[in-house]
C-alpha cells in the first residue's frame, strides 16, 4: 500500500463530507491510501495574483512544509502531497512554482515560518487525486475494481476553472481535457459531452452577487441536460455547492426546470465499487441523487456487500 | 460632436505604473485583439469589457477604470490569462485594479453586515475566497 500525504482543505470537513469519505474508501481499494496531514491549516482558497504581497503566500507554504514533515512518517510515500479540492490544488501548485522560481520570496516566507519551527525547501510535489488515479493507478486498475457498472447514468463532466487553469496548476490539457471523461467511462457510465465543461460557475460571488451565479448555473445545466445528461460530475466543492443549491432555487421558481443531481467523481467511484451508500452523504445534497439511482437500480433493490 | 482630449500627464502615468507594479505585467503588451473579452463568461454582466479596461489603463484613465464594475464581476477563473496570445496574465490585471481600490478603501464587502443566515449556510471556501478578494 502506497501512502500519500493528504491535504483535505476546509470544505471536505464541512459540506463536502461525502467527497472525502468516498475518496478515502476508494483510495484504500486501489492501494493508494490517503493519510491526512496532522494539524493542517487553510491554504487561503484563492491564490493572490499580486506580485508584491508575501503575506497571502505564507499559509500555502506552511501547508507544504507541514506535509513534508508528515511524509517522513509515512511508509512507501512518494514525495507528493495530494489534494481533493480543486481550489486547494491550484493554490498550492501555483505557490510551490512561485517559490521555486524566486528564492528571495521563499527566504522571506521561511523567516515567517520560524515561529512554527518549519522551513520549506522546495522539495515536494503537489498532486490532485485525479492525477494519482490517472498516472499511478490507471483507468484499467479502476475498472477492474468496478463491481456495479453505472449503467443508465448519463454523466456530463464539469471541470470548473481551477482544475485546468492556470498553466502551473492544470492537471490536463486546458482546452481538451479527458481525465474525468475517461474516469466516467471506466466506471461503466455513459459519457455526455458538454461545451460548457469549464464555464465558470461564479465561484465566490455566491456571497454577495448571487444573480451572477444563478445565471451561470442555468447555462451550465441547460447545456448538459439538452444533450441528454442526467447527472453532472465535479471535483470542486464550491462548483458543487453553487450548481446544486442554485438548481434547487430555480426549480422552485419555474415548474418547467428539471434539476439534475451533482456527484463528486469519488462518489461515482464508490457507487461503482460497491461501497456502502451512506458514506456518500447524499442527504446533504440539495438535489437528492437517490431517486435517480434507485430508478436506475444502482442502489436499494439488491443488497451488495 | 464633442471631442474628449487624451491627457498623458503625471497622474495618468502614475496610475498605469501602479497597476503594472501590483500585477507584475507589462500593460503595453496588449494589442487589443479582444480574445480575453470574447472568452470571458462574465462579459455580459460587465459594463466595460476586459480589453476596454486594459486600453483605459494604458491611457491612464483612473476614474473610468475604477468606476466600471468589470474587475468586481471577474471571478478569477483565469480563462483570459491562459488564452492571451501576448501571454499577459489578464486576470492579474483585474486583481491589480481590485487591489488598487482595496489598498485605499479596504472594505468592498462589509463582513459584519452580512446576515448570519448567509454566513451559516455558505461553504467556507466561498467565504474565505470572497473575503480575500474583496477586503484589503
């Protein structure tokens, strides 16, 4: 069993519990165990694009140095920290590239980290769990573990921005990605392509400019459903929240609108691999996926071990 | 028909230089192809498009730049930055306009005035990201 140092990020502990629990469950099945970093802190969520603000870069570097310490205690661990949240992924990757290009910035940050008895030496790689699945496990390894192919589920992948942007953080080609597509196919689900696969959901505008988010979500969902999708697969807790919650509001407003459930890619994996349904935390979704899954015979009727 | 004269004085230059300093980008790299605005998924909600804002920074028209809502509608999805044929980090320029404002008036959003209901239901990443973008 290869052990990875795993950085959860704040949301996986609050409203994306299903994401984390399913990821840990399937990672054990695939022999790539995710072990959480002890005493991690928030990475700052969004990366600062200013050239002169070092303060906003301290938190992610602290995460990297804590992860380095953590790796030393793990067995057979490659020098990599794994994230599930795509915003954490992008923030950590960008900052690690920045400090490796700029020794001066790193020295200043390390000076700030002295109080925590930490230093960072540019010696760790940041990976998204999808990259581990693609590069270390392989889609074949995943489909071998599938016990219940997701027949009848027509899934449209939605990447959001942070998995593909910017250059330093992308996990796949920014205009023609295929990692979620291949994953969905290896789980036996039907793939539905949508042109709005990285059409930004409005992100943090949900706090004070909800109208922006709702108009974005409407387009994203419409593009997917028009092509026959009955579910979306995402990798970002904020995309998931925005699309899920806005759909519920839209369904309330107009009777003609048909919402579709949102899945994290690890939830689909857990379903296909026959993990218990309760680790998905479907009750916390705004659009409950259970009726659809029952209709397709993917949960409920037959008991699987 | 009335004409508006373009001024190139100290004030104009200083504004432009400050934006360049914060973003770390050369604003004159832009040749106004408009690809950033064409690919921007929020263009329809902006009162000035992204390339128009860049042109105005080139001209140093501070008031016009700051009075548009463009940089506050931008959600930093970075599509413009990865597509720019001149390799400008366009989103960093939008961030620089935000920062320019926030360094003078640090509260675009007043956290204490947000209803408790909103704070409780929203995911932490939405709140942290929003406060990092909209407070100084």
